[in-house]
C-alpha cells in the first residue's frame, strides 16, 4: 500500500545491534564450553578418587591381615605368582618336548626291530641248518646290540631327514652317510660266527645295505635319541623342581597346589631283557615306562592330600595378592605402557595417599561448584572459573584437612582423624568435596580459629576476664578499688567483670599483679556463653 511504513522487523540490523548479538553468542559459547570442560574434568577426577579410595581400602585390609600377612610377604607372594605363571608355561613346553622325543623314539624303535626281524627271517631261511627258530632269536639279539665301530655321528639314509621333531640341538646333528664296506663285512662275519655257521659269509648287496641301515638305526636309538631324551628329561625336571619350590613358598596355595614329579629315563635303553626278547615282540615305549618302581608321573599332576592342611586365613591372603596384582596392572590400561607407578603408589605411606585423596576431592568439589553455579547463585560460570575454582577447592580442602587433623575443629566423631591407618577414605573424600563446594566458608572458619589461637599466644592479646569477679571477692576489693589500682574507669572495670567486652592485653599483667593471681586463672580466649 502506498504510503505504508516499512516493517521494522525486516529492517537491517545496525552495527551496534550486530555487536550485541555477537557478544551474546560468545557468552553462550563461553558458558557452554565451561560446563563441558568442567564435566570432563569432574569425570576424570571421579575415577582418580575412586582409585585412591580403593588403594586406601586395600591398605586397611592389609593392615588387618597382619601379622599373618605382612607387606614384605605380599611382595614375595606376588613375585612367586608371576613366576609361577611363567614356570607353568615352561613346564608344559618341556612336557611337549619330551612327548615329541618319546614319539620319535617309539618310531625308531619300532622300525629298527622291524628291520631286524625282516633281515633275520631272510638270513635264517638262506641258511641250511636245523634250529631255525633258535638262529632267528640269536640273529635278533646280535643285531640289536651292534653299533658302528666309528661313531662320527653316522646317519642312515631313511628318507632324507633325521628326526621328525624340530628341537634337536645342532651339536648332535650327524652327517649323512652309510657304513664302510669293510665294516659291513666284519659285522656279517661276526653274525655268521654267532649263528654257528661255518660257511663263508656271502651276503647280497641288498642285505648288506640292510645291515648298514640296522646298525645306523641302532646308533640313532642307543646314542643320539638317548642323549636327546635325557636332555629333555633333565630340562623338564629342572623346571619341575622350580615349580614345586615356588608352590611351597606360597602358603595360601598349599591347599590346591598340584605337585610335579620328576621324570626318569625309560628302561628300554638299559634293560637287557629287551635285547633278548623274541623278534616281533617289540613293545611300544611310553612316557610312563620308566625304571621299575619309578613311574614318570610328572606329566599327570595330582593334588596332594588336603585333609591335614590348615586353610584359615588363606582366602584373605589370596584376595590381597589377587587385588594387588590387579591394581599393579592398571597402568597398562591408563598409560598404555607397563610402569611401576601403581605398584609404588599402593604401598606408599597412608598419609601420602590421604593428602592426594583430599586434594583431588577438593578439585572435584571446585568443578562441581562450577557445574551447579547457575542453580545456586543464578550466575553463569566463565572460562576463568576452570582455573580458579579447582585451585580454591584444593587449597580449602588442605586447610580443612589440617584443621580437622589438628583437633581445632571438632565434629561428630573426630577420633578417626588422629591415625592415618584407621582413617576412613570416604570421610576424607567428604571433607575434600565439601571444602571445594563451600570454599568461602572454609576460609572463614580457618580465619576465626587462627585468630582465636594466635590471640591467646601473644602476651598482649585481648581475652575475657572470667576470673576477675571471684578474685576480687577473694581479695575483698570493690570495683572502685580495682579501678583506682589500675587507673581505669569504673564502668570499664564493670564491663570486664561482667564479660561484656574483652580485657585488653596491656591491662592483663597489671590486673593479675593487683589481684595476686596468674593470668591463666583470670583470662581466657573462649567467649562467654550467652543467655
């Protein structure tokens, strides 16, 4: 419509209005950022406070467990537990190694006996003589005991690899080869003589190769495999003994510890009955086939008899050790690296943790003050509050802690503040958070208590004349007499006697001298009770 005024709402904002809008936006951003940062710090401090409370609770439980469990014993148990885990892992590794050697030994023993049996059957059948069975047995006995005359670690050509397992030490690895032709002939001649044959040994080349393989397999079995087997058993027994020693040092685990038994070398290397056994009767060696009366029980661990063991206090010791091991691994979750920070903190002096707890709670109270500032006093927090409020909380928390510990300020039950070993971490947390929330009131309380205490220390501090009336009555002095003696107005003397005002410090020695009383009997810093 012509002549109509434009709507002011559609008018462009003036520069001053724009600046005001920008300022409002910055203020809202300032308040929001302050609250977000305060919330983050409050959560972090809550986690820290929770950890410190847990550490103090742990110290209290450890104190209650003494003398059955001392901090020194706790450290020993923890080290033993950690080493025990490693030893158990090593023990099973050694067991697997022994089982591998046993499996290889079983295969070699079966093969060498099969080769001997096959060779002896062919050889005996080629001989024209009576008593074939007897000759077969004698052939088996002979070939089971024959070894190469030159033991430069020979190795049979039996498929290209010496042993199936991979942990054979390099120092016992022989070189590939076969027996010397002359040595094979000598062995054959000895075999024919043992069989009672007067014929000149004439053995085919295939049988000569058989003899070479049999002799080298004997070398594998009686020399190399026996050396490896004994070494693996010694390694197992060493770890087994360490395992038993560690378990014996952990008192609370004696009720459940599984005892490890040493292994012994199986008897089929030294038992001559095996050499004299009939062909085809080869028994499969097992890990339990040790010497008679000495079974290899090391790999079948059995718990001991638990009926005679005293289990009192074991559960508490186990819990303390487990908790300590848990707390000392928190650094990996907090710092993402392995340190000894928590390990040192958890056994640090109790007053050290107490001070840290109070200060952290004071800072937490400061951040809580920021978060609820608008609700309490209707004022929005600023970014500057992020630094000022936590510092005020820390300072006031320490001040209130000192006041309570000194006994100047008494609460419902202040006895627990005199001994760090019995102080409640929850009470300390309450003290710190309270100081952070009401920092101003803490300063006022501290100021009043300090002023009263310092006023009583000085020689000229103002004090209440609670004993003036009794001393005057005892000396039969009137108010006028006392006023004349100290040269003070009678009304002022009356106010001192009625405890309406404090007696200035400069008059206290004079009044004490006139009344012939000590200042302690006449004056006090405690205000009179009104009413």
